[in-house]
C-alpha cells in the first residue's frame, strides 16, 4: 500500500479504536473457561507436556499454545499480559483489511467501513482481547489470501516459501484455517490464467505437511467431542450467522431479526458484486466470505456440531470487505444511508457489549471461598448450568491453582461450600437451609459465554455447617460436588 496522508489517518484512527475497544477487557476481565484451559497448557514446564495437554484438553492444534509458552518463558509475562498478543494481532488485522479494501478498488471510505467492522465488531473485539488463538487465526486468514495472490501473480522461490510458511503456521494454529486453504486451493485450480499452478499448489501442500504428525491427536480430540457444545442444526442460525460473525445486532426480536437478515443480504450481494468485477483477487475474497460458512453449515447438518461464530472468524474480514463492496455498489444516497445505519448498529452493539455484557467474577468467587476458610479437601457444591464454565475458572484463581474435580463423596474436612449459579434449585436449597449458613457472599451473574448479558439471580457463595447426609441432599437437589484433592 502506497499510503497517502488520508489513508494513514484512517488507519491510525481505526487502529486506535481497535486498541481502545480491547484493552479494558484484557486488563480487567478475569480469565474465562477456555482461557483457563489455555493458561494451564501454557503453564506446563516443557513443550512436550504442553503438547500432551493440548491433545487431552483442547480442540485445536498446539501451535498457538507453544508460541505463548515460548514467549512466557522468554519474558516472564503473566497470563493476563499474554492477552495483549491478541490485541497486537488485531491491530495488524485492522490495518490489513483497510489496505485490502483499497487493493480491491474500493474508495477510501469503503475500505474504512470494512476496517471499522473489523476494529469494532463485538465478535472481533471479544476474541481479540483474550488468551485464545482466534485473533491470530483471523489475521492469518487475511495474510494467507494476500500471500497466495502474490505467489500466483509471480511464483518466485521467496514468495512460494512465504506461502508455505503461512500455511504451516495457520494449520498449526486452528483447524478452521484449513477452510481458507481449501478455498485458496480451489481458487488456484479454477481461476483463469494461472502461472505455474503446480508450484503454488506444491507450496500449499508443503505448508500442510507439519500438521500431518498431529493427525492422530486430531482424531483423539474428535472422538472425545471436546468441541461439541452447539445444539442441533438450525437453518435460522446459519442465516443470522454473518451478523454474529461480524459482531453486530446481537439482540433478539423481530426488528433485529430483519436487520440480521439485511446483514446476510449485504454479504451475499457484496460477494456477487466482487465476482462481477472479473478480478481474481475479488473472486478470492468473495469465496472466503461465503464458502467456509456454507461448508460448516453442511457439516453441522451431517453431524459434527462445529458451527460457531468464533470458529467462523476465518470468514469475518472477508465478510466485512463484502459488506463494504455491497455498499459501495449502491447509488450514492442509498450508500450514505446504509453506511450510517451500519455504523450506528456497530456503535450501539459495541456500547451495549462494553456497558452491559460482562463476565462472572471468577477471581472474586475464589477469593470469597478462601476468605470463608476453603481448603483443598473441602467440598464445593455447585448449582447451575454448564458447571465447568464456573468451576474451572474459579479453580484457576484458588491458591495453588488446583483443578476442581467432580466427586460423589464429601471431602475429608468438615466444611461444605455452596455456589449457586441458577434461578431454581440453588436458591431454593439455600432458602431451605438458611439456618445452617455460616457466611454468604453475592456476585453479579452473567451468561457463561466469553462475555454475556447479565442474568438473575446473583451468584451466591455460601459456607454451610456440615452435618450427616448434607452432601447427599445437595446431590439429590441437582448440585454437583467438587474437590481439589481426593481422600
């Protein structure tokens, strides 16, 4: 990009917005469930033990975790500070998307619109400020498309080497990167006037080779369904997915449903607009925006429950470029109205996400347990949905960072702790046993997703005077028992 002053100004503003939207989350939010899984892997003493932990506890390849482990070993950074790597990747992504838009022939305001969606879309923000591989995955998706185009235009040894390296890093970062590889390979096959197809395809194949030794571990992860938390196939979810991938209009209701349909229409209309340009680079962007979503939806219908907007961030930047292309193709007055509507929706969604959504205070809950006298052999009885979403992050913040494991027996110590994270069984049981509660703390409750809306009632942390049969009574009422040690 031969940058003019105006381009540099746009990139500066948007990268500043990228930082401003993410730093408060990285600096102040406790690690959530998936982040604590990453943190435990990165805390492993050796690369070999970290890779084995990835195989056991993750649904991704080990590359990103090994990178963080090496950085942590070299710098001594805390897990919270390692989150800033995701912010760095997000900054580069925003600048690249603006440059990509300009290279496609979009005017500066159109490229800025695409950059704004990537900088401020709540899905990009949420996963661009956490200890997870999604920010790197999203950046590598764009980098792969760019280096693939350059290798096809002029397949020099250097460009082919860079292409192979990017494929290798991406394939070892996340399995969904292989969607980009597949789309890019198809693009090389069917595109017109390709020079030295065989050399380009050989470079792509060489980049995939480092993943081959990991395939038995991939099979292990697949058999154990570590990824399978999405419900049964739902066509409406697929149609609405582009709004969620970009991260606008998360609210429910008929009006917002129409708006999410409008986002899907803009992506598809933009993809058609790009295809009609008759340019190879525009065709690649259109395919990257749509094909991974369609293929994932087909797989979801066939069985594997892998349809999730954070996985589909591989399409996110390209969907943002397609939306910008659609708006640019409109008459000037319509383009102005749609642009303002998009920016307004983006601003409202981000404001709501920053102001209203949140994350349970896992560190605060852990501190409350410690203050109430928790010991590793004490029982923690937890009421509520998705128990691991609360128990595992709380365990990370307890002294010694133990893994709280499910147990059908009470612990060795005569103390029993109750954590109520639901609106039915937990509150009812606590009311019934009010006389036995020694102390009680409350914390705001949020949906257990990476960052979700406030829920009611509050999370209650209570220590209950132990008596015979109390643990069994908790289990009968729907609680699960956890201890840090078995005895």
